[in-house]
C-alpha cells in the first residue's frame, strides 16, 4: 500500500535495454584499485566543475563523487547516443523512470505506487515547484541549519521567508545532533507553513529516526505544515542504520510529504538532469499534472535513460561505492581523533559529507584559509546558514589516496601556523 492507498498500475511499454545487454545488479563492477590510482591531473582532465574551478587544488566542495560511472549506465548512454535518442523526453521514458525509481525504493521497505512518481530535472526544480505552488509568496519555510545552501537562497526568489532553526549539538542525541523542536514549533505557531527535511542531512550527515520524524509530523499536523523531503542521499547510510522515507511512515506523513530524490548522487550523473518527485498527496499529484508540465519537459531523455539503467542494474556497483566510502569515513574519523582532534566533528551517519568546525582554532574563514594555505577547496560554512561561521563542508567521496593527501595538506597548514 502506498500513500494514496491505491494499487500501482501496470507499466506498459519498456524502452530500457534488456538486462542481458547491460548486466545485472549482481555484477560488482566497481574497481577500487582503479579509483585509488586516479590523480588530480586525471580528474581535472575529466573536466567537472569540482576539479577545474580551482586548478591544482583538491576539490572537496561540490557534492559529487569521483568514482566514474557504473558500466551499465555508461553502456546505456552509449547505446542511446548510437541510436540518436536525444530528443525531448517522451511519456514512455517518464514511465520507465517512475517504475525503476519505485523499485529502488523497495531498498528502504517503501512499496510506493509508480503513478505517484514524476520526472523533474533535479531536486531543486522540485523544490521550486513546492515553493511556488504550495508554500506561495508571503509565507515562510523552516530550514534546519547548517543546510544545503540553495535551501536558504532559493525561497527568497519566490517571496518566501526563510526561518533558520539551528540543529542542536547534543552528544546524548542520536548521531550527536538533534532538532530544536521547541524552536520549530514556535515558528509553526507564528504562521510558518512549510519545513525542509533533508534526510540524510546535508551537511551534518545525520540520519533521522522514525521517532524524530513522527514528532515532526505531529507538529506539522497541529499547525497545518507541509514537508519538503529531500532524500537524494538516501542510499548513503552507514553504521547499521536504515533510511526511512518520511512519506512511507503512515498515511499522515504521506499526505504531508512532498518528496524528491534522484540517482544523481549515488551514480555520479547530476549532469544528465533527471530527478524524481514522489507525490503521495493526491492533491499534489493533481497540481503537478496541471501546473508542472514545463518542469517535466526540461528533464533530459539521456538522464531518464541513465537513471533507469542505474536503478535497474547498478545496485551491486553502488554497493562497491558504499564500501569504498566507508573506508574513506574510517580515515576521516581516525584523523579527526588524532591530528585534528581540536576540530569540532561528529561522525556522519549518512551522506559523503563531513561538517568540520574550526572555530576552536580561531579560524573565522577556514574555507579561505585552506584554499590559500593548503590548496584544498571546501565549502564555506557560512553559506550553510548563520551557524556556519568558522566551519566548512567537506566532501570526502574522492580517491582514498587523495583524501589522505587532502587531510595531510590541511594538517600541515595548521601545524605551520601553530594552530594544532
């Protein structure tokens, strides 16, 4: 049963290449040794913004991985190009995206109806529709901080006020972070009608528990608040934890939620421009079909092809990615316990992002400091909200040897200046 209480309709017409052509999701395919051997120069030649914006620097700011493509995705894209399948996205490919996305959600125990799933270029486009059509100008949205940067800037483009509610650092709380539910309720009581739920939370890496989300749902129900649930990092969950989609919990959360996700983070395909919005509130689905046609039209056919191949055949490759990232997390944890023990740090439960607080060392602008002194490009924490002064957001989904070099460079700079 899904959030609308209806059975999934049959999907008619399959355009995806056969499993025999692309391999199955039981073929590991991920080559850790090849990733270990990648150099800064090779990553710069690939040409992503992450490695070309600051030449010669280690790119640890933009949230994308440096692990190439799953073979099934590369092959699907190659076949699509060979047959010239680069026109505007057709309805059959929209259905394929919905079907494959729904199948991927079964990883989290969510049997969602594919009819609830629509294509959109990226999660931010879904967020913009949510702001424009549901929140509306003159209203407010609560954003827990530190936050993914556009969640703070984009609402203002639509005349929506942003209410920053800092997360609480609490070693007794699950994952070392907790919602400030009292502040959230005050904002709701004052008339705020929307909330941004980022789970797993970018940039602190917290994976929300079912109980935390139910408490949020209780407050949302009391004050008639809608929840935008960004679940793009859902596959990246560690330490025996499980991602729970907010809309999957019960009928009430399904009605409150406006969910968006994508294969872009887990399969390195953000440039292909195909995400998904999961509309478990029937009124949202009716609105989308009436008012969001242009958003679907902007979705790339090549992205639909890549996404479907990833969801259908890339599971084992992604499991290899996850094991590699867990090795990277172990390195970050070890260095934060030793060389960088004075830096504020909570081990992430999810994502491939670390939130590092250098304010105990007296650094007001650590991103600028490390760019100049260590040739490491990080995200300035102040872009993630007022609580981000003295902090940086660090992406550790890079080759393991480069991550070691990144941490070495940062440590050496701090030691040279007598800060550690």
